[in-house]
C-alpha cells in the first residue's frame, strides 16, 4: 500500500514539473497567442470528457488520448524543428495541461468510469 501511494505521489510530482516546464516553455515562445486564447487552449483538452456521452469505453479512450504527454511533446518538437511558433505554443500548453491534471490527481481514465484513474479515484467518492 505504501509503495502504491509513493508511486502516485511521484507521478503527481512529475505532473507538477511538466506543468511548470510547459508554462516556462510557453512563456519563452514568440507570443503568437494572446493570453485569453492561451487560457482557452490550456483548458481545451478537458472538453474530451464530452466523449463520455458515447459511453464509458469511448469516453475513457478519447480522454486518455488527449491527455497523453507524448502529444504535447510531439507538437512542441515539431513546432521547434519546423519553426512554427504556434505549434510550439500549443505543445507547451498541452504539456502544461496534462501535467496539471496529473498533479491534481486526475490521471488517465479507466473504462470503469470517469472517476476511476490510474492515480486512484477522483470526485466525491474517492475514499470509498
């Protein structure tokens, strides 16, 4: 039990670091997006929860796909390598969003339901 708790804390700390790095990278970008648009882009991945309308399995798949660190990192890398500042900013914000979600305990979802994550349960019944 203690080992599992330590692993969850480790992943939350990792999320905090990735969030900070994403924000730092965004702040060093060429400022293509105005601040209001950056905030919307930062929050946009959470719209993937709407896929739960199609069922728990589809919802979990879509939510998890959008919240992978790899996609933010890939967008960031392509933006850097191809000199596309907008893609760089989107990738940095994507990483920051996924990081803050993990930091707060909102892990990758299980087909069991939205509240079941790889970091434990979230929501009102998390202690159940």
